[in-house]
């Protein structure tokens, strides 16, 4: 799972809890845990699991589609109709976890940025019309006292936020570094030397033993 809310997303902080992290014998650092809710397009279900959106929603029938267009309802999804399984299942609790996230709350003066956050304890409520309510818990232990105070004041507040997943860094393999196949050949003495297969240690010992017998 790689969950992100890219761009300014409307949400609400439904609960905030503050606590401290002990550093050594005497020092402590403020931390916070927030419960956040956002109503977004059901396209976000693709981030949780392939096929989840198609299981819960379906395309609108011709008459229903035309009626929505006539009423000027904004099209938020190509699968706007909540299927029977989605209606019967109700709220879905999703056990997953994502660490290293960056959570940004937009403000008029300066944004609140929480880094190296953990998000988990997801709850998904599907709505007819192509939207879902996504609830999740965000925990941050990288707070200074000023930011901690700002976060506690967000309880029960509507916010504009972004949630970015950690960046995946791909490491390049140096050209002179052995590839797995080459390393295996070297371990078994199969790497070529001067165009000829190199003998293994066992082969060299056997050859030397043969020479000793012939001399004797």
C-alpha cells in the first residue's frame, strides 16, 4: 500500500492526543497522535488494494447517468453507484501501516509540517455517488514545543492537508561490482581467466596430488 493525498485536500481532525517521548534519563520530546477524516473520490481505493473499488462500486445505468448530468451533479468517479456488497458491509477497518510520511496542514500564514509520521488504523466508509470517507490515525514524534501546541489546537477543526508517502530511493549498482551470477561462478571457481575456465580449489588440490604421485 502506498497511500497519498496529493494537493490540498479537505479534511477534519476528529481527535488529538498529546504525549511525550523519553530521551535518555531526563530529556523528553513532545509527540502527538491525530485522528483524521477526509471525504474523497473512491479512486483512492485503488491505493489500498487492486479491485477493491470495482467490488464496492459500479457504473451508473444509462437513465441514472443522464439524470445526474441533468441535475448538474459533479462527476467524481466513473463508478458512482454503490453496489450491494458495499452497502451491506458498511465501514471497513483496514489493518495496514505506512511510515516515513510527511503531513502538511495549509494555513494562511505558514503551514504546519510534520515529518517522519506513521499512519495506520484505517477505516473506509463508502458512499453512494462515488465518494468514500477515509479515517486514519497519524502519529508524529518529531515535534518541537511550538508545533506541538499548534497541533493540539487543531482538535475538531476543518483543515486543508496533504499527505506524502516516503520517497523510494533506487540504488545504482556500480559497474565493477559483482552481479549475483558472477559472484556464484567465482565462488565455484567457474570464472574465466585468460579465456579459460578457472579451476576450483578442489580441482587444484587434485591436480597437485597427481603430480606428487607421478614424482614418487
